[in-house]
C-alpha cells in the first residue's frame, strides 16, 4: 500500500484550514459545519490510494445496520476505513 503524501503546504490542507477559519469567524465549530471541509481533505487523501469516500455509508451487520459519516472504499466496494465525525462538545 502506498504511503500518504500529505504536507501542510498542500492545497487540500490549506483549503481545510481556511474553511475552518472561515467557519470559526462565523461562530460555527460544530461537527455538521466542519465535516464538509474534513470530507474534502479525506477524499483528497483517499484518492492517493485509489479509494473513494462515500458519505453517509450504511454498513450491514447481521440483522441490523449502522450508518457512518463516511467510508473509504476501493473499486470492489471493500471498506478500508470508516469516519464518524465528532466535535469537542460530544460526550464520548
């Protein structure tokens, strides 16, 4: 598996931090506000491995299913990772 090529100077990283800054200026720091910016960064990273980020992905487990904020899948629809957005006010 190739290693991730991601540096603070990459456009995707700068765009992510710019989006967070703009949202903070508007007083929006909750997960619903910041998740699109993170999704864009995650998709950029996934592309390097030939994966795709599928937002709101449903995963079936036996008789029930769960919906995650995102899943990284390959061309065979195999899941390589999941993303569940959280913010600093979430009680984990």
